[in-house]
C-alpha cells in the first residue's frame, strides 16, 4: 500500500482521534453551508418538505391535506424541526449541517476500518464537500436525510455482523428506505449479501436467519409508517402515495439513455479496472458491502431513469471510500514538496465565498441577512394588505409557510406537481389532467394574487399547453402590480 501518499497529504493523521475527526467534519460542513442559512429556498423540494412538515404539525398526516412524491419520514423530519423550533430556517439548516457531518463521520469510520485513519479522513472530507457544494446541495434534501440512516447502517454491517447488529442495521435501512424509496435496491442487495455470506460457508440456517433479521428491521419501520394511516382508515392512500405513485413517476419521467450513460459507464469502468488491476480485493466483505451499496444506488438510477445532481448524494459516501482505496494503489507517491499545492483546495468552496459576500451585501443594503423572493414577496404582500387574499405561488412557494396559508389544492403543494397528472389518481384528485387542475384553480377558485418568476417560463419547456394557458389567462384576467426582485405579482382584475 502506498501510504506515502496519505502521509504526504495528512502527516500525523494516524493519531487522529474520532471525536476530533467529527468536530473537524462538522466545522467544515458548517463553514461551507452557513451563508446559505439565510436563503429563502435553495431547492424547491426543500420548500415543499417544509410545507408538508407544517401540515403534519397542524394535525394532518402527509398526503391528506398536502401531497408530494416522497416517503413520510422526510416530512417527519421537517415536522419535528418545526415542532421543536418553530418557523426557523436556521434551525432546519443547522440540523442539516449535523446530518452531513454524521454521514461524513460514518464514511471516516468505514475508511478507518478498511484501510487507515488518513484514508477515512480524506474520504470524509470529500463527502462533506460533495454533499454541500455544486448546485442545490446546500439545502436539506431527502437524499441527505436518507444517508443519515443508510451510512450508519452500512457502518454497522461492515464492522460486525452478529444478530443484534444486523437487526439494528435493518432498522436503520428501513428508516433510509422510508426516507428515499429508491434505496430499496441497495438494501435488497445488502440482504442478499447476508444470505450469501453464510451460504458460502454452508451455514444455511444462519444465513437465512441473518437475512430475516435484517429484513424484519426494514419491514418494522415500513409498517410503523403505515400504522397511522391504518388507524385512520387511510391505508390505500399510504400504499398509493408511498409505493404506487413513485413507480408510476419513474415509468413516465425518464431521461434519455445518453443522459443516463455517464454514471453507469463511470461506475462500471471503475469496478472493471479495479478488479483487473487488483486495486480492490473483492474477497474482502467490506469491499463487497460497499460495492453492493454503490451498485444498488446506480441500479435505482437506471430503474428510475433519472440522475439529478442531488441524487448523487446517495452515490458519493460509499463510492468515495472505494475510490480512495484505489487512489492509494493507483497513484505514485507524491513528493512532500508538492504539499503546498493542497492550498488549492481552499478554492473549492467558491460558492460559499460568493454567498458570504452576497449575504453581507444584502445586510448592508436592506438591513437583513435573509434574502430571496421567498422573503421579499410575502413582505410585500403583508405591507400592501394583500396577504389575507387567496394567493397562488407558481414560484417561491415557501411564501405559503411565511404567510401561514396553504396552497389552493393538493396538486399545488409543489409547483411542478401541477403538471404531474399521472400522480393525480393516487391521491384522489378530482381532476384528471394538469389542464383541468389549472383551469379549476384559475377559473373556479380565482386566486386574488398569483406569483410568478419575471421573464421565465412558469413550467418546464415541454409543458407547452400549460405554459400557454397560464400566459393567456394572466394576460386577460390579471394585471402586474409589482416586480419584487425577480418575482412578478399579478392581481385579479375586478
């Protein structure tokens, strides 16, 4: 093993204490993510999760008053934050820092066990960066929350596989699946590993028992999420929303093969070359478990037909341990004189530096750190006595939360859900198509105020009919009364 590379990168890391590693990872996550605490929203999904969580705090189970295409434990997390801390963006995003730190710390523990502390530490630092930078990853996404459970579960399996540990890992994996349903593929492969591991030594009964214990832990969590619905006679709604709707979505909202190819080819080439060059020992149970976790996540991407940037949050933690192990063997030793080049890593969080500057400038100009149309639009509506009127947010829908109002229909919880008419049947929406839903909102409910993005399409480009309908209806029945930052405020003509 070419430990000289690790010694060059992190001299003295072999003496690193676990608690010190956690504190460093937590501090790095905080510094990268802190300036984004004051954004109105970083990704529209996060805003939707907040609305769903608030609805639960108000006494409504997910999918009953509002609806979104995620398992219920995502909304339970946000409901818990709102219940404990009220309407606090800072609290939600501070706990998001803790989520990233815990995920990275589990990566460190796995890397330490499989190779060394320095390897685990560098893999963990990479996890903090890749779970916090580039795109919309500074928010608290469902993928972040799923890794909060998945990585500790994987850590348990790699460290020890006695019956009690396997049951504990199963419970954690159940939490992961009920946070992000696509992880069921990875969890199924891990269950097969437990079965195969004992079969290889012809301890068939032991293998079956381990797999059953693991599956029982997963199933217990699933049943616990179903139980509140069963008690209220809403079992069908749970089944439709948690199981059938995601299956329907993955079957209709697929990327082209070209868009899916990079992640599949890169992963396949990595494993092929690692086996051919013997950079990884695939006889090692830890390597097998990590590989199955990575393959399971990639299989879920293939099955789902989509790979958005934040989906890779599920890919990075397990893969980066394997990648670091390969890097140690594949990269020649680096002379210590090159160590100053590590200062270039300080350029990595450029997004954070820019956000620090923007937040400071916003404070000087407007007297508040909080920034974005999600704050300024509700403030405008309150100032001009328009907040008590029915409001329809086609963008910046976190405004519903700040104004203490609800979206006009369940389909409008997330603006893009208005055009996912394939999901309407799963939560009993009276309208069958997106055009019918929009016509119902605009022509029957007739919101007094409609909020859109200035000089931007309301819906995705492919939703031509929906975009044209909204443009025509707004032009005929509404007037633009204000441009608040990049948001247009439309008011119904009397």
